[in-house]
C-alpha cells in the first residue's frame, strides 16, 4: 500500500504545478489582450497607408491622362 506521507508530497507537488499553470493562464490572457490591441492598430495603420497610396496613385494617373490630352490636343 502507499505511504500517506508520500501521497501528501504528491498532492503538494500537484498543487504547486496547478498554481504555476494558473499563473501562466493569467499571463496568456494578458498577452491575448495585448495582441488584440496591436492587431487593431495594425489594421488602422494599414488602412491609412492604403488610402494614402491609393490617393497618390489616382493623382498620378489623373496627371498622366491630362498630360496625354494636352499633348494630343484634345
């Protein structure tokens, strides 16, 4: 049969492991929240950069069309 003192040592170690896992869960939850904030910021910055790039590209095309019309006399 198993020694009761050995069982209590095993239970103590299991509780210690359980506490460490709980601590890791808290840290992971914090990391999830931080990743969500970073993702939101990246989406906003990407949309801003895309809009600026699209505006510049549209302006360049419009100038090219105007120059072509001017050169052709239309």
